[in-house]
């Protein structure tokens, strides 16, 4: 379920909330990059985004303007890629242990929702960008864009959908915050999580910043590691991430 700023999908009494990145974490490849390279000019612009020469907002506006595919074609191509094995089992395991689960993505609802719907996971709260079909083209919308993020995001190019904003807004004050990610858009929210599960670029970034993380290979291993933390009651709020969240609540 796509959620907009000002919504609060979780009850106050939850002991933990698990925030999941979508592209490259729940999916075997970055579906957004794949589709935008296939149907638009993303391949030409991605190097500039990664180098910090082009913001993600500017990048998305340009590639969406040149996007040549119908909504049905985007949905079909995304569902053909689908989710990684054990994605649904991971979510079910978190729910059995009483934890909330949400998806934070800097991608678009146009491909995220069809994939989750096919897997029976569309009920999860989702913070992401929106892609509106006008009949002749697309208009991107960025409800989770934050001016503060554009100014001080630790990633080379600030995200269009600020995952930090959703994490801070949705995590109940007494809940442990778990973040699972793999890429550049996950740098910022990882700073505010009590427990970080990382792979890919996020591993190197956590190491460079001295941020503790738990490595994982696939979603089966991730589920096992999370279940062990649940069983051992090792999910709790930690001092530095909690202080960062509290400071952000006051400043923002």
C-alpha cells in the first residue's frame, strides 16, 4: 500500500520495525534501473548520478520525460524479474515475531506495486516515488522528497524519496529499528537504524563510517539471522542511532 507523508502505519506498541529496501534487496537486480535503461536514456545519465554531478530528482525528471513504454509494459517487465526467493517468507517471519515491516524505495510505484501484488505482499506500507501516466507520457511525483535531504544526504546524489523521513516518521518511539539495504540510497537511513543488514555498496559505506552492520547473502540467510536476533531478544534500541533519531525529530 503506497503511503504518503503524514501517515503512521504502525501501532505504538510494536517492539521492532523492519525497513526493507526494494531494488536490489528484495529483487535480484535493480528493477528501476533495468526498466529505465531499457525504455529510456538512463544508461547515459547514471554515471553522472553516481558521481554526484546530477541529482536523482533531475535524473528522474529527464528519464521519465523520455520514457517510452506503457504502464502495462512496465508492469509486465517488472513482474518478469520479480522478487528474490524467500522474500515472502522473510516478511511472514517478521510478522510472526510481532515486528512491523515496511518498504522504503527511491523507485516508482508503477513497477513496485505490480511486483508486490503478484507476490501477495501489496498490503505492506510503501514509501516511494509516484509515476503518473497521462495517456501520452509520464509525470513523476516525489511526495517523500525533503529539502533537508537535498542539503546533507551522505550519498553522492541525494535521493528523490527520502528514506530517512519515512523511517523517522513511521518508527514508533520505543521500537527497535532494523534496516536492510544494499546501495547508495540506503546510506542515509542506515545511520538511524539500531541494526543494519548490509550487502553490496552499503557494506563498504558502513565500514568507511564505522557503522556496525550484519552481512547477508540472500534472503534465506537474512531471515535466519533476523530470527536468531528475535529468539535471543537482541533487537533493542542502541544509543547512537536513538540519539540521531531524537536529534532529527527535534531539528526537522
